[in-house]
C-alpha cells in the first residue's frame, strides 16, 4: 500500500459560480430565478453534484456574462480529475495484484515494456490485459474465456492469465475460417501423418489445417509458475489453441496437441464441470487421442504380443506411419512400460516461440 495521498484536487465549476455570485452580492435563490432553474438544482450545481450541461453553460453566459466555452472547459477538467482521483484510489489494489504478476519475465519476453516503476507497471499491465483496473481480472466474463475460474490472489493463477492473454493477443493476427469441428476430425489423418516430419516442416502445415477449421495455433514460451502445458478457448469468432513451447519432447508435443484437438472436436472448449466430471472427461479425451493416433485393434494386438523391444516398437510405428516416440509415450502413460524405457526413441523439437 502507498502512504501518499493523491495530490489531485478536483474543484467543481460551481465554486467559480459561487465566486461570481459573491462578487455580485446575489444569493442562490435570486440566481435560480434568473437561470429559470430550481433552487435545489442550483445548490447541486454549485456543489458539483450534477453535471454542468451545454444548455446550462449557455444560460450562465447570458446571466453571468462569462462565455459558455469557459464553463464547458471547467466541467470537462473537473470530471477528468474526478476520474483520475477514483483511478488513483484503485491504484493501491492494483499495485498489490501487479506485485504477484511475473512482470520482469514478461518484459524479458517483450510482452510488456520494461520498467521498475510500480505505477508504470500497473499502467502497462492494464493495457496488456485490456482492463481499466487489474482487479477486474477476477471477473468470470473476462478470465473465464479459457474455461477456468481464476483466483487473482494467487501468483500461479495470475501467471496463467498472463500467458493466456499473450496467446489471445497473438491469435488476433492469425487469419482463420469459420469454426468447424467436423472439419477438424476430417483433418486428423493428415495431421497424424505429420508426426514423422521434422518440426520446421510440420508446424506450418498443422497451423494451416487448423486455421481452416477456425483454430489459431499459438505456441509460446511459458512463465515461471505456469504448469499448464496446453489449453484451448473460444475468443471472438475463432478458437485459440495454445501450446507451451517449453514442452518440446516429441511424444509430449503430439499427445498434448491431439488432446486439445480432442477437446475442441468433442465440443468441450467452454465446458466447465465439477472435479469428478472433469476426471471422467479427461479419460474419455485420452481414449479419443490414443485411438486417433493408433488403430485400436492394432494396438491391442501389439500389446498382446508382450514384445516392447526397441525393434518391435520401431516396426509397429512404421506400420502405423507415426513417430515411434508416440508409441513410447502412450505405453508409458498407460504404465505398460516404465517412464525410463525407450526414451532414446524420443526427439527434442526446436519449437518456434512465436505465432506460426
């Protein structure tokens, strides 16, 4: 909290009106009669409790001989200062919120202007999040677009909101067609075959296919405290699919991507459920992902063989026309093999940390 009191003083135009009346030796009752207004309204006008309208400024010019423009300017200055005073009162709250946002890291990434001045940070963050005050970030209509409810008193939630906001802004530059979940499903075989390509080859292709479905693919670096690996949410007339650029293991990349595609294809982008339903939903999406990447019956036969040697996995992956790292990743997630097994079949991708 700041200890200083705002230095802004807002003086209503009524104070100047009152000076004019004193100079003339005129009381408010007579002045009200000359203005053709009620005494109550004149009293509120002098105390700054009502707006000095253009009509009133013209009347003041006639009665007091002071130009209407003068009164209009006084009113505009007064209202502007009132707004600044109110904003200054909210600054204390926003300073506390800003203190929990990873500003220095965001500045390093070029998301916000670099500054150590606390008030400037708040001002930059307000523009970054596109809100008049940071306390509004707790509003479900603002933060809920990603399908989650955020607690802005938590550093981790504020970091997630910052990460998602960057994706939202970057997605505006991505041209997409109308959202079409059926088209997403039709592109699955094409995207599946891309798993054997190098990242510089498949990333533009995936982005192009998803854009035709109304989906903007955004891959950006993570912030400290952001454990989320990927998410998707509706924003305007498109869906934003965000991937964490730091999760560049090949199996993790593809399983995360297909998980979000499943989330979109199954119509769950903005679905918010209780914890129990969400666990069941995640399981269904996992099944959808695995079945989309590998023919279910083929996988069952492969597992029945019990041969999980490197040679066997490579042969199965080749038959399925997908990257062997995906087979390894699924086997590990299903706990069929240990997390330490066959990791030599995984690749590390060089992920582009900007809009694709």
